[in-house]
C-alpha cells in the first residue's frame, strides 16, 4: 500500500465521520422536538466526530499532495515544472 491509498482512505473516513456526526445530531433533534441534556450530549458527540473527520480529511489531503508531488509544483518555475506535470498527467 502506498501514500495515495492512505490519503484517499483517510479522506473518505473523514468525510463519512462528518456526515455521520451531522446525521446523528439532526436525527436526535427530529425525534426529541426539544433541546434537553440528551440532545446536548448528542451535540457534543457530533462536535468530537466532526473534529476527527476534519482532521482525517486534512491528513488525507496532505498525503495526496505528497503522493502527487504538488509541493514541487508550488516551487518550480517555467520549464522546470515539466517533469512534475508529466508525472502528474502522463505524457
């Protein structure tokens, strides 16, 4: 397994956790129809899940940037970028 696999995997897990966190909180509100301790506890859980999801998305993004050598594209100028672009997009 390579860095691209881990980048895509972490990104996917992060997106799923964000979606689950939001769905969990909204589901609880829809059934309770009021805000009480149970709903506030759900909001805290959603907050933690959302932070973990955001962290995983950012880690996945960083691994994808590293895999595709985007850092080199940010620092190259003119024709120096050609090898990086060929590696990225093919010939």
